């Protein structure tokens, strides 16, 4: 048996002469420079996380997310809107260079992929030990450019979106009870009215037909001559079909 510095050698195995306990190193010799991960640093992280979590839960309870009406696959006029943290990508796809037949892949996959890929590769591209932003001009510039782009695109999306129309198209509306075998309903299904007024007459881009106060004659006149944002000449059927449909819709109203 031979003795080494802090070690005992027994045959071909090396066994520590003394076993150290799981007590963190005393960093009092380096004040303000570092600290033990457990429990000092981790406890601070947990406390900060708990504060943000509680604040987030309070906001969730105080401002709950509003529900919209049941999804209708026949409502082709419905314009979906992503959550706020994806609004900048939503706005990006509105520009000609990032959308359209030839540029959809560029705007939806290539550009966001390059941006997020650069963030993932940043730790490997910038290995400088310097922590001050002005000592790292390129990473700082890219970070500010990305932040400014996200803020600008999000702001543009919020300002240019028609929030009144968005609220109206997703509003929960009363659905009418009707006979699905009725002749008027079959005419409605075959007409272009369903794209704006919904499959259950609850409305969408257009107003609800289940709660309209119009008479059958007024409904027929609107279908031919239009009203408000509804253009004239939308009805493409015969006069007999229009009369049957307008009477059917009038019977739906309260």
C-alpha cells in the first residue's frame, strides 16, 4: 500500500482518502462575484418566478379571455386572428414580399426560421467573455434589430386590424330553430347567403337573420337591391325562390 497526496492506492483502484459532504463551497472570499447554486441562487430564481406567476394568475382572473361562437366551416368570411405574441408574424404575411402565391413559403417558414435559428446559434457564434453590451456590438445590434422589428410589426397589426368587425364576427349569437327539410331552408343552403349569414342564420360577416325585424317583403327587397355594406344584385335565384326564402326567414324572427 502506498500513500499519495490525499489519495490511497489499493491495487489498481483509486479510492479517495476522505469523503467530502455535499456542502457548498464557502464563497465568502469572493464577495459579489459568485454564489452557491443551491440553495442561494436557486431560491432567488424560485422567488422571482413565484412573483411573476402570481401576477400572471391575477391578470388571468381579472381579464378572462372572451369566448367566440362555435366554429362554422361554412363561414368563409371569418378572419382568424392569432394570439398577441404571434401578431408580428401575422403582420409580416400581409406584405407582398412575404405572402402571395410565390412568397408564402418565404414569409411563413424561411424568414422566421432564419430569425429563430440565429437565436439558437447565438451562444455558439459569440463566445466572448465580455458581458457589457457596448463591448459586444454585433450581438447587441442584432438583438435591438429583432426587438424593434417585433414591436413595429405587432403595433402595425394592432393599428390596422378592424377590431369592431372582428368582435362582430366572433360574437355569440342566438341560433334559430327551423325545419331542415323546409323548402326555404334548402334554397338558403344553395344560395350565396350562407357565406355571410351562417349555416344556422346566426350571422357572420352579415347580420343575424334569426333575430331580424324585417318583413318578408323587406328581406326580398334587400336581397335584390342590397343595404349598407351589402351590394345589390347578390340574389341569383328566381323570384319564386326569393319569395319562398324571404317568407321562411320572416318566420324565423321572434
